[in-house]
C-alpha cells in the first residue's frame, strides 16, 4: 500500500520530466532553432562585444548628458513607485480578507489590482504612448500602473499574514475601522511594505530602461539613440552607468532592509 | 448578585452543515469566575466570540449589562465592546510596538476617529497604563518591544490591554494554552485576583480540567456545541467530566479534590 504511494510519486515525476523534454524538442523543431549553431555563436558574440562594445576616451565626453538622463530615469522610477505604493496600500486594505469593509469592495479592489498586474509595463508603455506621446509622462504612468498592480497584491498578502491577530484584538476593544488600520495594520506591516517598495524601485529602474526604449524617453532612449547610430562605445558607457546605478540602489535598499527589519 | 450576562438559545451555523453551537443557554452573575471546558472543536472559542459579536450568532439572544447585544448597530456594539475585555491564546499584540503602546491600545475604543487614528493618549491614560503594568509585574518591560518578551509576559500585556478598558467582563480564550506551567500559574493567579479584588467578571475557555476546577466558581461543560454541564466547581463529579469530554472512565488525566481520580 505505502510502496504504491512512492511508486506513484516516482511515476508522476518521471512523467513530468518526459513532458518537459518532449515540449522542448517539439518547440525546437517548430521554430527551426539550431542548438549547435546557437551555442557556437556565443564566442563570436563575446568577441564582437570585446572589440566594439566598450567605452573609449572620446565617449566620456558624453557622460554629463548621459548622467542627466540617468538621473531623470531614476527619479521617475522612484516617484512612480512611491505614489503607486500609497494607492496600493489603500486598495490592499480594502482587498485584504482581514481588513476589507465588505465583500463587494474587496472583490472590486482585488479585481482592479489583478488587471493592472497582468498587463506588462511594456504593454502599458505602448498603449500610453498614444495618449501622452513621447514624453516622460508615458514612462511614468507605465511604471506607475505596473507597480500599483504588483504592490497591491504584495501588500494584501503582507496584511493577511502579519496583522490578522492584532486586528482582531483591536476590534474587540471597540476601536473603529480607521483606528484599527492606523494602530495595528500599519505598525505591524510597515517593514515588509517598505521592503516591497524598495524591491519595486529596483525593478522599476531596470524596467525604466526598457520603457524608455519603447517610449523614447529617459536613459532607454539615450541607449537606443547611440546604439542605432553605431556609436557602440557610448552605448556601452550607458549600459555601464545603468549597471552601476542599479548596484548602488540595491546596496542602499539592502542596508535599509537590514536596519528596519 | 445581579446577572451580568445572559446567553439564551444561541446557535451558530458555519456554512451549510457545520453547526458550531446549538441552543446554548447560560447566565453569568456579576463578579463570577466561570470556566468553559470541553474537547477541542466543541465550540468554546465560537461561544466566547459570540458574546462580543466577533462572530455573529445565527440565532438566539445575548444580553450583556442590560444591552441586547445581538440587536445592536455598529456604533452601539463598539460601545458595548469597550466594556468587554478580551484575552487571546496567541496574545494578539502588535509585536513591533512597545509594551506600553500595546497596553494603551485598550483605550482606543473610547476615542474619536481622529484621536484613535493618531494614537493620542492623555497623561492620565499613560499613568494608568503604567500603574496596571506595575500591578502585573511588568514595570521593567514598559518600553521594551513586545516581541522581546516571553510568552507569559506577552500574555500579561494582553491582560493589561484588557484591564485598561475598565471592563465589566473579561473573555479569555485559552489564555494559558501556549504557556509553561509556571507562567500559566502566574496568569491564572492574576485572572483570579482581577475577579476577586476588582470585581470584574471573568469567563475563560480552558483545556486543563485541574486548572478550571482550582480557579473557578462555576464550570460550564461544552460538547459538540451543546452545554452538557453547568454547575459549581465543587459539585462536579468525575462522571460529569467524562461526559463533557465524551470519554470512557479511566481515560482522562485530571485531579479532583486532591486525590487522583480517573
């Protein structure tokens, strides 16, 4: 009897592995992807990058321009995330099972969050391009909508996980709704929420490059401009500044997390 | 003595076919110490939560201090809740806040939305919180964060939070189920003392039969959502206890009046 259970488990794992394997092979055949050719071209790509894709002395002259754009992108990412976080908090309180006002508002706010979360920032930027044109607004709102959806979801889970018991205790003392939120939900969830916001800022700075590329604003646009005009040395300088800034932000947010948690 | 709490024919249905309580009726006099005992899943927690409507009863009447609790609107219910302190098995403190902040949370039911949301407490309330914490032996921990306390200390903060409400009734849901014997004794001694010297009525859910017998004036036995015993702690027989737990003679560990009875 118990031996059967183990045998069945083994069979299931084997089956799963087989399905994944078949799916891979089938998709390779359909897309006519040549695996051998793919791997052998990696050294060639590296060789090209090493001979072309590095900053030269001349490209350093462009650094001030790049930094201006980088700063704009960083600030837009941070602004989009923080404003989205405030809105997400309100929706999360309404959508969480612990703190929802009633089932109707709960489903509505969760529904809205799901819609926003499941539309990718790249889609948002293409869609918003029509309304706002080639401006930093487009990038801002694309990041804002994406962050809002994701943060709402993350906040709902944080609230349900962390503050359920103390919410019950405060309700039992006769405290009213807003009091319970501000005295129990906020103090118990704030570290995790800040942690999520920091994570979102990091993600958004990465996304901002892509969004900029698509909407023609910020650092993404700068990269695209130099890359398309075959100025690979300057393009590589852009990439390096992006990497450095992301590392800095990661370092700062790790430090903040250590202090608050 | 006047009757403080009356529970009449209270039933609670979860979903379609889970009946947590059926026709529960009992009353509690002012200043009484009542223990509710019974097997896990018998409906003890639900019963306690029906009293302050943390859970809404499906039918029946609950009369607390002349108020018909089951008929109250939201605002009136909040007012009644300020007079009922609640203590939880898992303490339900806000772990990141200090002991005194958690204690002062007991005053929030008396505050306007603005004062409550901003956490504005008067000097008197702060002094009272300090006084209560001192009575409970927590004067050294006042500014510590709650997550640095031991289980027994956390539960004492829970009691302080309930006491600062200036309640007429304390509802305690398994207050010692997660504590070691030593801390359990401290908590039960405090609860008994609150009842005797402050005249606050205490209703407590318990798993430990011995503890219930030792501390309570009255025992209410619950099994499968029904009251199967209601009488003084002195009058209970080992047969009654076996009936409450639905067990056979000799299958339970408890101590009735000094000699080991099974």
